[in-house]
C-alpha cells in the first residue's frame, strides 16, 4: 500500500469515530440523573420516616410510619376506634418521631351490685382494675369472678355483693354481723341463729339483706282447737189465702244446724294471735222455718159488738196507741191483750204489732164471748 493510501484510510477512520462522542454522552447523562435522583430521594425518605411506640390494650411495640397524624396511624394499623375507646394523644394530634400512642378499647360489663343490674363500659384490663375504675366498693365483697381475671374485648358479666351490716333480733337479744350474704337465710346462718318448727323472720328469707337492715326472728308455737257452732236457720214466708189478712201461722218450726270448726292458734314471741279458722265441717244442716202469711181480707164487723164505743175503750186502756205495752210487758195493744188471749182469738205474734183495725176486730170477738169482763176498769166506756 502506498503512503498516500495509508494516509487516506487513517483520515477516514478519524472521521468515523468523531461523531460517536455525542451519543456516548447521551447514554451517560440519564444514568447520571438517576444516580443523582436516588441520592436526593434517600434524603427525603429519611426525613419523613418516624419511629413511633404504639401501645394497644397494654401491649406496646415500636414501628416506623410515614403517617402525619394519630388518625392516619390508626387507619394504617386498621384500628377501629369506638365511642367507648380511649386514644392518647387525640386522633387529631400530629405525630413526631419518638412519640407514644396509647389505645385502650372499651369493654362492655354487665355489672350487678347488691342485686342492682347495670350495663357499663370500662377500658380496664382486669376485674380488679375495672372495680377501681367504676368506683365500686369491693373491700370484703363477694365477686362472681376472680379479681385477676382478664376482661376480653367481648366483655363479661360480674356480680358484686358488698359487705353490709345487718342486725338480727332474736330471743330478746340483738345479733349484729357484717356479711356479704346473698339472702337473709344465709346471713341468719352466719349469725348462728336457727329456725325451729314454725319459726320465721319478719322479712322473706330469700330476700336480699340490705345494709343497716334489722330483721326480727319470730319464734312461733301453734296448736289447733275444734268447737261446734250453731248454723242459724232461715225463715221462709209464704202467702196463704186461707188465713185472714194480718194473720201469720208457723207451719214448720225452724231448727238450727251444727258445724264443727277447726281454729289454728298461734303464739308469736310469747304473744297470742287472733285464732284463724282453717277448716269447717257441717255436722247437721239447718231446717228452715216456714211461716204462712194470711191474705184473706179481715172482716171488721162482728154481730152484737159493732154498736159499742170501741174508741173510748181504747183511749181508756192504752191512750189510743196501738203499740202500747204495760209496765210488766204482759199486756199490749189498744185493748191490752195478753198473748195467750190474742192467739186464742186467731191473732199471731204480739197484739201490739198488729194493725189497729185487726185489734178492734178481735176485741169485738172477745166481747161477744165474754162481755166487758176482760176490761174490769175501762169496760164501762163501751156503753158511753
């Protein structure tokens, strides 16, 4: 090859390499930018990352987060906050690296204190902590669950019987005790008192003993007494047209019955109580008395006596009063009949209870048979 050809090739080679420099620069520039971007991004990453201590229901842990506030952190950790939960600091607070966030979930508790039932909420983790948080006086109390029992998220039922002062009065003495018994019966046993036979207490033995309550023990002795008592008979009155009006006739005598009655006798703390009837047995049934009442009109005229001055006789004998009775109670009515004479003339009952016209009618009948002799003092008045 000639020197001129060699020079020409060298020049042509130089011309082909010269245009490759810009392409190389273009390839290197993006790589440089990526390296520069990554270097700057690391600085931003480090600036926004925060180390936070998060405690949920007493279980702490440390985590790294980009959250700006407490609410963002709670959302990132999928922690749902309810109305009975506690978050500190508040969900609206901002976060800084090194902060501590505490979350305590509320737990439902069905709390029964001395028989009173309540639905409450607590963020306490144990029964003992819950009692303190809720202000329940638990010294000496009986609890349905252990104080150290953990309260889960779903809650629990807790019964508390606080210690109370109860006074029993028995056999003339007072017995004062402090108890967390559920019933008066349990407290009675704690006081060392025994009920015998029919003994009881002044309040139901299954009732809840209240603080400061006084309960009396009633010592009861009992017996029974049986006695026979009469059963009164009833009177049946029937109309009888065969008897004169105003006349009554007993056609069947009444007879009282007999019943055997059992009474319960009680003595409470030495004091006798009113007997209580517990059983009745009829030994003999009563028979009614039957009385016929006359409905036939009573005549007023009696031959041989209508013309006499009966008003004058009545004024003399009884002052004209149909219901008059003498001082001895033997004679009664307008004409002062005795009961035997009155009934012999067809009257019933007592003469002073009969109507005035009936008394006059029967007085006329008496006069027809005996004249004025039944009225030895006033009989002369009949003739004016």
